[in-house]
């Protein structure tokens, strides 16, 4: 039956389905049209499909709300079911449909929401992160259904396809799905991992730093204090803090190969209102890594302490300290023991299909994996097609061969988990 499922994976259908999804802009906050399209694809694949319109206000009031950076009126969630004939395990394939903005379309080789295939890869915003993974999951479920039907048998338990919004800005969609009861005995999120198995993920928080200065005419700048200069002081301190937090001697084994698993960046700066006036206020927004085993609250405390130490060493900032605010998404870190049956079983299935055993690795970014693990009490790993280095990038793309290979592995793994 496993060979039948592998043979049922259709590369042409994968390319068609992926192109259809990538062609629908689903920048985080505007996911409904893409979710409706995915629901239609899942229905055509023979799944029992439900579309849950979760309420953002309800999730925002949850004590474990992970933050949200984009205002929205709905959190559309798609759940597809492949039911069995008798009680058994509930096995989930999950992913998110939202994508980040494409940036300047003129820098792309082709329009970001007009998918094209070049050199075996489909190009377009969201192709890698992570509509390719969603299509692989859908194709795996379709292949399992076809193989089971051809064999005249039925699985125990059930397999689920879960597609959520709002991953890119915090994870409110996944939390809403969990609160609605969509958890499982085990889950695989098909994020881009180059078909390696992620058992550990760092987290991240978004912060806002407000730096005060004293305005003065440019001709008499020594009479003032440039808030931008003071931002440079704080940025230097954050670089030193980053080095300490990423000291190889203190990193867990899963994170050591990454080199910089807990990066800090300032990605947005605003301030000043006249070219020849020293700015009296700079607002900077950035991202601060959450160490493995650490909560977002713990990381925020470390960030505040680092800024306070830096202010204490500067004559101006000592009396006029910068302020730190949490702003937007909050991703706790998470990990699953590498000897857990989920990653070992998935690795065996991948080895049997691909002819090589995937590595069990850690990644330096946050994902919905931590919500399924911590809030959903669902053992979860990430395994999917694509290279995260091209996610969020200009000319984002994913190898169609890799999407198909992922679907084959997931199909075999599902059959084993469902006992058929």
C-alpha cells in the first residue's frame, strides 16, 4: 500500500494547485480568499472540509494570546478530515496560508503573485513559506485516500489537514484552532526545512524602542543631543548582548550548528521632522531572539536589562533613558526530544522514500510549532519543502520536485501512523 501511495502523488497536480494558491495574495491579515481556495482543493481531494471563522477579539482576550501585528476582522481556519472506520490515532498535517508583503515588485524577476515555473521551481510570494508545504500535505492526504481505497481497506483514527492564518504576525490563527479543539496525537508542520526534521525552534519577540534627544539647529548641534546618535549607542550594546546570548559554549546541541540562533535586529527606524534639526526622538522597532527553553516574557526581561545597562553607561541616557515596549508577535521557543517516536518514525519513513535519513535540527526562528506543543499538547515537528533562506525574499521559490518528495514521505508516514 505504501508503494501505491507514493505512486499516487501527481507532480503535475502539485504544480497546478500550488500555482493556484500562490496567485491569490494572502498577505497576513487578508487570508480569507486563499483559505476558501484551499478548502475547495481539499474538497476535490475527497476530504471532509470545514471553514471556521474564528473571532480575533476572542483570541486577543485569551491569557496566552501570542500577539498580532495586523488588524483583522476574521481568522479563517480550514480543517480537512480523512476519517477512519474505527477508533485510532489522530494525525495532523498543518501549515499557515498567510504570507509576508512582497516588497518592491519591480525587484522581482516576475510579478510576485503571478506564479511562474523556472528551472523546476515555482516562483512567487508564499511559494516556499509555505504554500508549497500546504500543497505537499494536501497531496499526501489525497495519495493516502487513493491507496486505501484501491486496497479496499480503511484506516483507524483520522488524518487532518489544518491551515491557519496569522502565523507571520504571531500565531493567533493556530491558537484559535487549538481552542476550537483541533489538536492531535502527533503533528507535522510543513514549513520549509529542505526536508530535514526540525525538533527545536528558537523564538522571537518584536519590540519598540523610543530614544529621547534634545532638538537643536544643525548650525549649533553641540547645544542639542541627537536621538539618532543615542540609538547608535543602544544598537552597539544590543550587538554585545547578542554575542553573549549566542556564545557557542552556552548553546544547546541542537542550536550550535546555527552559529547565530538568537539574533537581534533593528528593522525599522523613524524620527526627525526637519533636515537641519537634530532629532529629539527616534522610534526603532526590532526583533529579539528567544533562547531555547526560554519564554517570550523571559526574553523581554533580558532585553529590558540590556537596554537599562546601556543607558546607565551614557551621560545623556542615564538621565533620559530609552523606553522599551513589547510590540506585536511573541514566539516562545519550543523543542521535542529527538528520541521521541514522532521524529524517529518520520525520519525512518523519509529514509525509506528518499534513500537518505534526514537530520534532526534546530532553527533560529519562531513558528506555530511552539503553540501546538505548549498549548495543544501535541507532539510536533517541522518537515517540509523549500529553503528558509528564500522565504520572505525577493524571487521566493520552491523546487517542485521537493514538494512532490515531501508529499511522498508524508503519505508513507501517515499510513504507518494510521496503522494501514
